[in-house]
């Protein structure tokens, strides 16, 4: 799932050091999590976060390679940072500039050549070494560390800080799996993040217990291919994601569990049974299908057909009847005909999604898709994308409209748009606003949905238990 460019939150200035760091996250939730863990690691070296790049002794761009022209955007941001750094130098200060994330992994030394203001480059698997890299950069060595090391990055990171966890709110991400072995022909992840690896169950349980003790009530497990999880369990065997979720559901007072992003091929029996058995596992699943055409799915190397996918949706809905789905779609993949595209629309109609992320195909350097002939014209892609989005938005509107008059559990996680309002998320990740006291932030309450706005649902607190009302 792609999120907007996100800036890490300003944290309470409780640390003892005097140096400041500004971290800008691009791309997915895994990058947001990585940025938080970088901040945790840097706090051990005396850094506190600041919300303005211009005020920072250290600026880290935690980059994403998924979007088109990702590297170019990073270079133009680096140009702005060079100006800010020069300004600080004029007034007697300084600024170190670091590039992290997937663009760092993909471009490596090239970044130093094109942007000499950069002091260090660090890939997604080695950011636990940041304090050492920063020290080396001060000696003007400009380190580039894009290894896939054998040491366990997560074991080398400190536990999440309690005060930072509190500031980040009642929902937290925990990366449990990284990398991907699927090699879809449009995707750079297997090249930038490497082969699939999974954290141990013990390490994940310890992190979730700490987050729960600090007030977190919702945990979203993250992985590029999260349901391929195969971490070492306490019994020495390889555990599946379903087994891991069963273990995490026993940690109180966590009340909500989610996971993303999944591949249809890796939805095994234990995971489907977890949806049946665990009330804490939310009835919402992002399950990308990309296309409804078997021919295009084959060229994409997705390793499943549209019928396989629809059968899977049926099995999950049988296990958990109120299950709602979202998906990613790519339109205009090389060779996609009008007939292929119509098959995608038919699949969307068959599933009925509550949200969808759709993109025009654009070649990613180094992927097989970029070398394929038969690229689809931009105007054709644009027309198909508009049709697909109109269909998906209609389904989303219908689903939201259908919530009116029902009661749902909402986890309140922030102040609302207006004074006196608070906001949160439904089990299906819909934004919900109610008039209520801020002391309810961090708790779950039943809300009767009364209206649908442009960006969120509106409701009133209810005494009625949510499950009865959503029958
Ligand atoms: S499953 Fe495919 S799209 Fe997802 S990360 Fe792996 S290669 Fe990329």
C-alpha cells in the first residue's frame, strides 16, 4: 500500500542530547516504520527530532523507489537541502545530509556523484549502523552502506522509546518480514530490498509487548510480502503468519491486529483460520491482484489466475463473513488489450472492494517489464485508469453509505477537524469523526454512523455493542 509523503512527528524534547535530526519519509508504511526506528537508534547517540529541516543538524531522506521519477524527486529535494545547509554554515552551524531507503539502495555511489552535498548513503538493511556512519561522515569519508548484512538489524536496534511511542498514538507499525522472492515483472522490491527474511517470533512479541505497555491498542504487522512470513518460533520451528497472529492476539490490552501487504499465493490455511478465530484480527484485508486478465497476470509473473483469486476471496469470506477487501491495480501493463482491461473491471465487480489503489503502468529501470515491447499509449492508460477509478470509487461510496445507521467499533487516535471532535478508524479503516471528549483518544468505543462526508464518516457514541448492530 502506498502512503503520501510523510514527515515524522515532532517528539517531546525529553532526551538529553543537543543535536537535532529531521527525517522525511517517502512511500509506504514500512518506510514510516524504518524512520521511527532510525529515530530510536539516533536517540541513543543524543539526537532529538525536530519538525523543520532548516533547524536540523542531521537531515535524513528516507526514500521510496516505487513511484515514477522517484530518484529525480530526491535529487531536487537534495538541491533544496544544500541551500539550507549553506545558510546554516553562514551562521556558524552545519547540517549533515543522509539518503536512506530504496533510492539509496538502488543508486548507491551515484548519489554522491550527482549530489556532492550528501554526507552518507545508507540502505534499508543497515540503518542500525547510522551512529557509526555519521561519525565516519564527520571525518569527510562519505560512507555508502548498502549491504545486505548477515547480522540481525532488528537485534541491533534499541527497543522503541516509551515517550516516542506515546507521541505516535495508539496505532503502531511493526515490521515482521522484509524483502520478496516473487519477482513480479513490474516491481523493484526484490532488487532494492533483497530476498525474503523474517524476524523471530520472540523479537516481535517483545516489541509488541512494549508497545502495548506504552498504550498502543492497534498493531499493523508490515512486510513487503508479509504473509510469506516464516520466522523462527519459540519451539525452533518456522512459524507462519497465522501462528504469529494467534500468539500476538494473547497480548493484552492490544485489541486490534492488521497486516499488510499480502500476496494471494501466500494466504495459507492458518491465516484464513486466524480470520475466523481471532476477533482482534480486523475484517479488512489489502490483497493486491493487479489485473483481472489471466494473460496479463502471467506476463506479470503473479503466479495465480483470476479464478484462483476469486476462490480465495470466497474462502476468506466464508471464514469471516463481514470481511472487506482492498487491492492494487496496474492499468496499461505492456500488451494489455481492451479485452484484458475489461477482465479487470469484471473482477472488480465480482469482488466489490471498499478501497482500491490504481496506477498507470510506468516502467521501473532494471525490471523485466521495462524491457518489454508493446508498451501501451499514455492516452489509453489514462482512459482506462479513469474508468477503473470511477468503478472502484462507486463501490467505496456504496460501502460507506451502507454503514449509515449501523454501529461500529472505532479506535480514536487523534483530535477531529473541529474543536470538540475526535477522530478514529473503523474496523474497515474508514475515518470516523464524533463529538466527544479528547480523553477518549486511545480507546475503542461503539459509534452509530449517522452521515457520510467527503473524506470521513460521522457518528455519535452508542451504548449498543458493535457486533450485534453490524449483523
Ligand atoms: S509480491 Fe510482487 S509486487 Fe509485491 S513486493 Fe514482491 S515482487 Fe513486488
